[in-house]
């Protein structure tokens, strides 16, 4: 067997239940409430009001037990609740992988979108069940729930890629995603007010 500096984990099977949007065996689950999204919505006062009004869960991320270390390939299922803050659809914080590596998302339930930004250009993919969204190396990524139901997707990503959230706070994501009478609309990024 190859001599790795850090020995990989042993082979094992993961049950993927698409209907229940669950991975078994389960690894850690991360819950992000509104208070964790400070500085991300354009309307700071509306964000503060939502935090004061029960600090709702915006999204949760359930992982398999594959560790986030170099060469391993962890998976997770993210569930974004439906909602808006001053018209801006609920979303993940968004991050850049410090070690620029690609990632794939498979949409499972609901209606979402994958917003990507490479520092100059923005890309948007409509995500409905069955869509695989490909995130190339070097593109920061954020998921947005643009529907009325929870939006759920599976992510598979290189365990050593890391997560840089500060990059998104500093650079934004190029666009913001707003609710409109007939769906959603991307508008140019504005710093928060
Ligand atoms: C990891 C992958 C996802 C996100 C998750 C939450 O590389 O992109 O598992 O971590 O969707 O988003 P965020 O921006 O809070 O990490
Ligand atoms: Zn990622």
C-alpha cells in the first residue's frame, strides 16, 4: 500500500437516502442561525431585527464521518430554509477554498441556485433536483434558496481544501439574489447598509 504521511481512513459504505436527505453513518451536523450570517445581507437593520426576533435557523449541514483532511473526500448535505431578509433570499455564508480545488453539488429537493465569484466574474446556476453544479478551482461559492420549500443538496469536496469565509466578507459574491413577483433576480453586489 502507498506510504502516506497521514494514513487514510479504511474503506466503508455510506447510505445515501435522497428522499430523507440523509447520510448514514452520520458525522457532525452544523447549524447556522441568522446571527452567524453577520455582514452578509445588504440590509443590516433587517438582519439585526431577524436576530432579535428568535434568531431563526437559516441552514444546517449534515456530514458523513469522512474527515476534512488532505486526500480524503468528505460529503455533506446542506438544507437551507426558505425565507428572505429585506427581500434577499436566505443563503449560505459562502466561502473560498484556500487551497484552490474543485467541488460538486447535487441538488436533491426544492429550488435553489449556486452563485459563484472568482473575484471578477460572477456565475449563477439554477439548481433543481438532479442538477450537478460544478464549482471549478478558484471560484468562491454560495448556495441560495429561491423557492418556498427547504432547498437541499449534496456536496462532495476535497477534504484538505479548507474554507475561507473572510474572503467573501471582503470581496462579496459579485451579485445579490432578491425575491421578485415572479421568482428571483440577481442584482449587482452592494456593500451592506
Ligand atoms: C464545503 C461545501 C458545503 C458548504 C455548506 C455550507 O466545501 O461547499 O458543504 O460548506 O453548503 O456553506 P458554508 O458557506 O457555510 O460553508
Ligand atoms: Zn466549498
